[in-house]
C-alpha cells in the first residue's frame, strides 16, 4: 500500500514544485517587464546619475536578467521579500498587517455565498422550469452581471446613507480605532479577546454590507454551478431506480444526488474563496477596507514592484494551498479517491 502511495505522492510533490518554479518565473517577469523603472521609483525623478547607479548596484538592477532572477530566488529563500517603497517597511510585514482584514471579509462572504448558493442551486434543480427555478436563475443572473463596485455604491447609499442599517466605510467607526490591541489582526477575534463587545458589534456592523455584496456575487456563481451539477445527477438512472424502490424524494435528493456532487462543490467553493481573497480589490476600494486588495492596488499605482511581485506570488501560493485542501477533502467525501 505504501509503495502504491509513494509514486502518487512523488507526482504531486513534483507538480507542486514545478508550479512554484513557474510562479517564481512569472512574478519575476512581471517585475521586470512592467513599464516601471524600479530604481527610478526609489530615487525619484530628480536624482542625479550617480545616485541612480548606486541604488541600481545595491538592488542588483545592473546585473544580467538571469543573475537578477537567481538573486531574487535566493532572497526569497532567506525570507527577504524586499522593502516597500510606499511604507518603508518589509513587504512581508505589510502583508501580514493587511491580510487579516481581507481574510475576515472573504471568509464571511464565502459563508454567505456557499450557505445560500448551494441550497438555492439544489432547489432550482429540483424545481426545474418552475417559477421557483426562474426566480432563482434571475437573481443569480443579476448577481453575476452587476459590476461589484456599482453594487457596493448602491448598497452604501441605500443601507448606510438612507436607512442607517449598517456601518459605513472602514472596519470600524473612527472613535473605536486604537481601543482594541492588535493581537491577531482579525478585528472580531481581537475585540473578543479584549472583552470589548461594543467594538465587536461595531466591527460586525461594518462587515455586514461588504461581505454580503461579495457573498452575493459568489453566491450567483455557486448557485449556477450547483444547479448544473444537480441536474446532471437527477437525470441519472440510479435516481429513477431509487424512486422506484420507494425512497422518499428528500432522501433521494440529499443522500444520493447531493452526495455525488459534494466533491465537485468542494472545488467550486475553494476556487470561489481564492477569488474572493485576491479579487476583493473593488469592494475594498469602495468601502475603504484596509485589506490586501487595496494594498496591492495602491502599490501598483506608484510602481512599488517589490510589493506587487510578492502579492502576485502570494496569490499563486494561496491557490496552490486551496487545491491541496480540496484534494484532502476529496478523500473525506469520496472514499474511492483514497
């Protein structure tokens, strides 16, 4: 058994290694092919030639590309991701500071998206071509079609400015900033650890609208995919056989049809979560959410390539990790893959 598993493990490890190498090459090429001079971004437009050459030598910009690449890989291997031009801090420290805000936002969004999307997709498939199906498909079409920045602005106008039901921009109200020690970076957790439930509920109030809008967009995709997977299963002969044998409709749907699409849904939800982590740029901008998406956008605008390259690398690693998690969940949901 161990001998059988070893080649599979070796193939998977080789695939991950090849993916990481390709990702390193891609991020390096992005940093060098962008129409931004990294040296000029550091020294400024008014610096003289001597200062320019000194900085170029210090960061290795005067070396051949292949030497720059190996220097880049060596720095990464030693945990050196460079220093951000914008903040003057190590890039990895900046990312560790902003990433919890995006994880918090994306996690609540995927809970909304999967929590509503999967049941609605199943309901639409079971009631195919009935009014319920048409309503669900119409709602998902709207969610899939509307630009998320427009939805965010309309949400702010209606639910914050007009109805005053939720908080506005940012992670909390201004008068709560600095009251809770930043222990984990996750505001909800930190406020609970500090025992300050007033800050906790204020943070929840600010999180509800952006997370719901992101979740609605994600829900539209998950609902459509769930409906498609369920329709495929409901048309299989084993479903007809189960009904003929006297199994109830609910048992046939949930214990047979749904059981056979769980593995596919794991992939869909994992990819949707990854997309939320790296694709929340617009919603973070609209809501002034100090997260990863806003961080990479601000650094791209000023040509801070150390930050941009590290962010691109991190996004790739996130998707690799989510794929590995999906593979692990496959073995739980489907014993045939063990």
